[in-house]
C-alpha cells in the first residue's frame, strides 16, 4: 500500500523529526510513502480566523496537491480536521465539492491510521520511559466525556502497546492546553492560565517525556515548560514508536 | 440599568484571570458540577437514546415554531391565561410593568430567570415604584451584590461562602457563617416577601403547546411559592421555549436535571395551566404569559445558527469549558456566558459589540461533547467568526495566505527566516500579530530546523 504524506507547516519546519518518525513507522508496517510536492498550509489558519475566501483558495490547492489517489496520512489531528472540513467550503454538486469529499474520506490522522493497520498490534516497539500523554482536543473524534471509561483512543492504544513504556495520565489529560491558534494571541492571559494548569498537571506525574499526537499542543506546552525552567522532551507519538523500534539510543537521551 | 460590557470581553477576561480567588472558586464549582453530572449519567441506562429523544423534541419544536406558538396561545387562553406578545425587550418591560401597575403591585417576588435578566426587568419594575425581590438563593445573593448572574443555573457560583457571609452582614445585617445558617437567614428574609407579594414573576423552562401549560423546574421551592403565593403570576418566555406535547416535555425532563445538576429529577417540577380554578385551594388568581421574540425570529431563519435555539439551558457546557472555568461569567459582559452564552449574546446583541466573543474560544469542543442535545457549538462559533471577519482583513493572515498559495515564495520566506532568525526572536515584531510578544513571554518559541522535505530527500538518496 502507498500512503501520501501530509506534512503540517509546523512539522515541516519546526518539528520535522515527527514526520521522519512517521515515515519510519509507516515503512515498518509495510506502507510505502509518497511525499507530494507543493505543501504549504492546509488553510486552517485562514479558516479559524473566519477568512473563508483564503481557506477556500488553500483548500483548492490541496485538492490538487493530494489529487493522487490513496490514503493521506498526517501527524496532526487539527490539520486532518481541517481537510475533513473542506466539503463545507464548496457548493454541493460542484466538482470541487466532490473532490473535497473524496479527499476528506481518505485523509487520516497518523495514530488513527496506524492503529487500523493489520500489523499495528505486532509492531513490537520497546522503550523504557515514563511518558505523560496529552490528549489533544483537536484529535479527530475527540474523547467524549460520556465515552465509556477505559476506552482508549488510537494514540493511547499505540502507546500502551509499547513494551516498557509507562503511560502516565495527568489529571484532565484531555483538557485543552490553551493554544487554540489565534486564541493564544488574542486572549493571551486566558491562554497562559490554561497552559499553566496543563503544565502543573503534567509535572505532577514526574514524567521523563511529554507525548502528544498534536504538534501545536507540543509546541505550546513544551514552550511553557521551558519558560518555567522545567523543560521536557516533547515528542509526537510517532517519535516514541520510532524510537521504540530502533536500536539507537533515543535522541532525547543523548543530550545533557 | 447595568451596562452591557461585552465589547471589553478581551480586557475583562484578562482581568478575571488575575483574580486568584475567583479562579479557585470557579475551579471548585465547575468540578463539583461535572462530578455530579458524571455520576448521574453513569447511572442512566440508555442515556444516548434519551439524549436523542430530547434533541428530537427540541428540534421538532423549532421546525414547527410558528404553529406551536399559535397552538400555545389558543390553549393557554382557553385555560384562562392572558397571553402577550413582545417583539423586543422594551415591549416586554412595558407589558410587565403594565400588569404590575394594574395589579397595584408594591412587592414583587421573582423566580430565577435568565430571560428577565435579558430584558433588564428589575430596574424597570423598580422605576415603576415596585419593590423587587429575587427569591432563588443564588439570585438573591447577586441581587444584594448588585451583580448579574455569572452562570445559567448557578447565578452566584463566583461567590465563596465567605463572600456571602460578608454580603449578608453588610446588606441585611444578618450574621451567619455556615452554608445552612446562611440559607436559613435568606429563607427567613424571603418568607416575609412571599407572603407580602402582590405579584410573582418567573421564567419558563418549557411551555406546552397542546395544553397551554408552563413548566418550571427548580430545587428551592421558591418558584412554586412565587407562582402560588401572590394573586398574580407572570411567566416570561422566549419564543423557542415551546414544545409540542407533554410527552416531548417528559423526554426533556428526563435529561435536563441530570445534565444540569446531576439529579434524576429536580426537587420541584411545576406544571401550571391557567389560574386557580373553582374549588381549587391554591394558585394565582390571574396568570399571564409573555412570549418574547427579541431577535430570535431572525436567528431561526439562519439554517446553521438556529441550532443555538435548541438549548434548554442546562449549563453543562459552561462547566466543561476551559475558558469559562478560568474567567467565569462576568467577563462576558452580559447575562449569558460560556459556550452557549457566546453564541446567544453574539446573536442577540449588535455585532459591533460582540465581535470578539466567538474568538474567545479554543475550539476544543468540550461543550459539544458534553451537550445533551449535541449542539455543535464549535461549528456555530466558526459561523460567527466568518460573520465577524467579513470586510475586515488581518495583515498577518492575508500575508500568510498569499504566501501559502505560492509554494516557491513560501519556501523562500521560510528559508530566509531560517537563515537570519532561526530562533524566531523577531517573531513578536511581525505586523498584524499584537499578542505575539505576550505569547513568547510565556512560551519559548520553536526554532526553525532543517525542513522535513530536505531531510526526507537526503534519506531517500541514501537508500539502495
């Protein structure tokens, strides 16, 4: 099987290790990757500021970028959510709408995609680490308050399958970290109060690493932890899996 | 009259964040409500189906609203209730002060109602010479404090026990410390008012079209007393509160108290149909129903935003909203707060006053996941953002979109930034992003690294 890599702008230039790890894991599962050229921004920023015109223009670009059939896999729940919103941007009955529906239907968040692969359970990752997981509110599907207790979402399933990994659940692990894109710029005080809460609850678990499936949450939380003088390696779930598959010492252990 | 200050929402939210006492009280209260609700729902077999029935009852009512309202008017009138239509807040105030003066009302007792807050009824009654008493404990507390309610179902949720003890001592010269003591003091003070009242005014949780009844849900008994002690009762409803039948009302009642306070059923549920009948020993002698539009017909006409009118005000979305948990209700600047309040205020008040509201949301979706009626607050929030953004351009956003449409220019811009400012120290100086300096004050910004594309290309070359 071939998968098309959908690399969020933040990952491309600020967190490329997450995408590299994603490639490692996908290839280990026997999924060949293609990296369509011309990726910039999926339009999420424009969309969330209410700028439909630019959101539509960028969505149209991505319909072309990912025109080639096959699943599209992305290491960010919020970017996937944006692509799944594309059909709303076009008039039903138009060819754009049909293409948007098609793309939305074959675009997957990394963890969701991996957990559904037949080989996922036998991935065999092994990593001895105390990992605190932040469940991003932007993960597709989310984690409903009324969901049956103990039901794991895809990132938790994957992390629990890593031998040696201690999955630490912070209090309110699925509560928003306060980033929210432009929210963090317009409501700076509220955003900061929320990331303070998040960091306090994470640090209480005394983890060695912070793990999430959402790059922007990782940036927000790890950025505040650094300002607090309590930095933690902030890793995408894909990086934890890739580190657990490799023989090399995980990169965050080689520092200091 | 209390001024609406929603245009200052951003500043007020920042001020609320700095109030550590408020943060602690909110944290405690919202966790308490969430725990009660969670426990109640866990012990609610088939809740998914019950939620769906409640939603169907609400959506059914919205889709047939004009017909149901006519049916309600016919049946309420037949039961002896006088029905009044108010297009806006001013008309509603005029109708109610008119009823009060016709009844010679000197003392008015009120049940907790958001709608009478919305129309700023109390100052109008006071200006007409009546003494007005809020009889819900929480509402009584905020009335004494001269504040608006800060939560849909718990008006004084922002006040600690100590705050209330101080307030009672100052305003009523009543001294108590524990919650039972304070409650008893309020009860004694209010009991006299019930007996002296000439007029009782309440909101409406539901009005039933097929019977012409109004249904009121409460825990303190004060609404029961406000509707039965005084000779005249005025119920005020916004027009979306109508439901088709008692059966639909029952479907909603199965869900509303559980979602609001974690109770299987509220302590009191009153179904009031017309005034006291012959041979009956209690009930008001004269009953009025005021049906208020106040902009709702316009909301109903919007295919996306009309969903906000499905809300039955359980308040669960407030308790799970990280923003509400942090700033409380007052920062929103008007009577409604939290996720549903953001939607309602944006829809009911002038756009120029409410532009910032839908942006004060992280779009985390906790509200949507919690709403027993599955109202899609984030989707509605986005519709409001689109409305607010029309005709306004953000320089950073426009520049970003322009670059993103031209990958070569985009890569050139990122490459240049990486060469001259890899640690993004200049980021806060970008035009159109005023909050960035505060953002990087509290977050170490990310660094620009060698791109994934470049790394991936190298890795591919290395392969056999």
